[in-house]
C-alpha cells in the first residue's frame, strides 16, 4: 500500500519520459491519487526501447506504476475541456513541457489560477522559465554538463556518462519535495502556487563544494580528488577474476583495519601521502589482482574497513541486505519487472507498494472525483 501522508490529494501528471512521471509517482507513493494524462498516441516512453509482448516498454510500466492513465487530445476543444475539469478538482499538476507550451494549450498560469486558485503547479523543464536557454532542447547529459555534474567526475583524460540519468532522477525527487512543501504551505495560506523547477539546476544545486574549489584555484584534476579517485583508500579495484571491489576506508581506523587484514601494516602511514596517490594506488591494484572477488569477500567481509564487493546488476536483487529490506520486488513470468520501491519505511512498516498502472478514461476519473 502507498503511505498515508498525502491520502485524499489528487495529482494530474502531464509528464512524459522520466523526470515528470517519476516525480508524480513519488507523490503517489506518499498516498496521493495520480492521474496521468497522455496524448492519443500515448507517452513516447511506451515505445522508446525494446518493447514487451504487449507492445509497451518495461521502463514505461515501471515509471507509471501506481497511476491511472487516460488519453486526451489537448489540441482539441473536448480534450482541453476534460483536462480543465480535472485540474479544477486537482490539488497538484506536474508537467515537464518546455516553457510556453502550457500557454499554447490555453492553460497558462492565469488560466490555471482562474480554474483552481488552490492548485500547486509544478513545471519541471530542462533549463527553467527564463534565461537564454529557457526554450533550448536538452537531455540529461546536457543538463549534467552545464550544471557542473560532469567536469569533476570520470577518468583523468575525459568525463564519463553516468547511468542511469542522474539529473532526471534528481530533478524528479526535487520536484516531488517541492510539491509536497507547497501543499503544506497551502494549508496555511489557502492558495496554490507555480513552481519553476529546472532539471539542470537540480544538479547545479549540488555543486557548491566544487564551484568554491574552482573559484579558489584549488579544485584537483579529474580523478585526483579525495573522492574522485585520487586517494588509494577510496577507489574501485579489479580482482583476479575480472570483477570489481570497492574500498572507502577514509577514516584512519578503517584504513588501519584494512592494512592489517591484508598483511601490509607498512601502508598505514601512507594514507596521508599527497594526492593523487599514484604509487600507493598501483600497489593496491597489484594486491587486488591476487585474489578473486570471492576470495576478497572471504577475507574482508568480517573486517570493519568499508570494503564491499561490487555486484553485477543481475545480482543486486539477491544481495542479502537488499533482499532483507524488501525494497526490490521481482515479478514472475517470461517478462519479469524488477520494481524498486521508494526507500522509506514508516514506524517499522514496509516500503510503499505500487499497483500496476491502469488505463481508464476522463469520464470515469471525473465521476470518481465528484
């Protein structure tokens, strides 16, 4: 079951692809009723990538679980009228159009306020509603680049693409947080508001540390900082069998425990070597290449040193800790879905569950909304 915090609240989701739909889904996890409005051909994510036997992608099913999906032609008078009827009864609207699209549909801010002055309208666009990039096209990689999320990460000779798309998921969580806060604020003021949210700025908001270092001329090169690969005690290492292990023994006590466990107490004082610690890192590269991943687990799992094996994706659901916590649900059948629920448990309960998405029509939804 969803959590009860937003029970009784109604959310209209006009998003497509990932950020907007995931933001609305998180609100549904917290108890809101979410109705997703799609064009007659459906959200393009239905067909973006390999499709299941029913003609729909797994990604679409996962990102829209828990919702009621209806289709409306918003370019036609009847479709706009049906959407307006929904918005007049809704508590929140989540959409991810470029700035100006809602105005072209006849649903700009003034019209929405006239329909429902208590409506919280969250617009999650790529760049935000003003500035020279406001109407510029973009995707996660572009937002990560401009927002400062790429330059400091990756290999010394080049940045790397993060996967899954960090900006998309980060902005979805920020949007859900903002909507929840705005709904709380509405309880005091009695009025809704317009939320201008930018996918790029969700990444930019994390960059205070790196931007400050860059402004002071103290930002290390890519792969040379304490947490980006410059410290031997905080790296990913390849094992004898071609698998990978993570070590994050930042504190002196953890590093000491690691060095003692591997029989190299002479390395303990080298933790403070200047960054990047190329020589010490090379020593650890050679060390980790002497055992298989299973061998390293056998040696280091009992040691309090911040060591963890890097599981392959297919192994993640079966990891003993993940399996015990119950956040991952795997459906049965020839086309299983692996659903990752919201990582939240209240008063010892389980993570909020999601029902499969269901298709409906505007008339049925409006009848239920009264």
